[in-house]
């Protein structure tokens, strides 16, 4: 690993012949940059952007990838991660550990594994309850991406007979008539050109979501457990968008963490160059069949 400074944040770089990642060291745990070799950062860059909460430091977005614990709640979810983290180098990447959040008793940890053979990253997101009482929560992995692209959100095609086969969760501020959202039968497409906020969540048996930006496709995979319960009306995948960034979010099932018990949620990232714009549902289906499914 080598040390670099990016957007005013101390980082370490993880590299293979295909990808470069920047993992924050002076704050975090975060992955603040992901790029194909010789390419541009796919992640949103948000220095100075954050959420002001009474009686505590600003929660800074920074941009990139972070680990939260669901369900979303003020101020618990937004405890700042502005302090240095502990980074341990491994054979294929690193382990990043945050000091225990004093307010919640939760310790956050990310193990980042960079493939040596292809543009793939595996991230194990772990929450550990260091408190004295059980905590009901779920690891929640959030990736902020640059605007100007298109998110591809797969919808189940399961034949359930006379029963419903899918559901959607919509937030108060989500305008279902937005021209930037295309409601297909196989895929929902979200154009990241919003002038207001939008969010949708759904159970995701397909186990992936994707974001296309300037001919590059970012794919994010996470296992779905059909027998488990999830927060946000059963959402294992969520997509949030505003005028500054688009988020692809995955959640682990709801669990109760006893003192010193851990829960781990794994994502697999893949990055593909030279991909055509998923301008409609047929184009998205072609991309999915060729590269993802």
C-alpha cells in the first residue's frame, strides 16, 4: 500500500492491473475513490458537503463508499466518522477498523479484497456490538456515485400465480411522476439528473444493481435471503438520487446483536469499460444478459 492525499483526506491506495481504490485513513472507514486503470473516479466527490446535527460534529459525506447501520435514525445513523481509522494490510487488500462509536456502542469494520486477476473488489462490512445490551440493526453498505449516469435496478420475474410477485418502498419525497425514473417490468431505470430527491427500495432476489456512467458500468452484488426480514418494507436494495449524487445501497437482514456479537454483510463490485448507454429497458436487458446475469 502507498499513502496518498485525495480531496484533503489521507488515504492508502490499493491497486491491481485493472483498478485503483483509495481507502481513507484520516477519517472513515470509507472507500473514497474507485477507478479503472487510467480512468476517472466513478464515485461522487463531495468535499465540504454534510449534515449538520445539533450538539455534535458535522456528518461529512466525503463521497464514495461507507458503512452505516440500519434503520436510519437521527442522530444515531449520522454519528460522524471524522477520526482516523486503523488499517491493517493483508495479502490481497486491507482491513479498516473504526474505534467504537461512543454513542451507539457499535464498532465498524471493512475488509477490502482486491482481485489480482480481474476488475473485482470484495468488501466484507462488519458491525460489532461493543455495548452492554442487545442491538437490533443491520449492516448497510452505501455507495455514492457521480451524477449524469443511469442506475439499473432489476425487478423479479418470478411466477407467483395469483399472488403478487414484487413490492416497492417509496419515500415521502419520491415523485413517482419524475421523468428521470423509467418504470419497466424487468428493470427500473433512474437517470441521475434529478433536481430534487428521490428514493426507491425493493427486495432484490437478482442480487445485483448497476450504474452506467460515461461508458463505464459499475455493478454491485449482494446476497438476498428470501427467508429473512429486511428494514424499509423488506428492501434489500435501495437507490437514492439528488442533484449531487446517486447512491446504490444494499442491506443485510435484520438481526439482534448480543454484546460482542458481529454481523457481516458482503458486497462484490465489478467494473466494465466500453458499455453502451442503457437508454431503455431493452438496452438494460442486453447489458444484464451479456455482463451480469
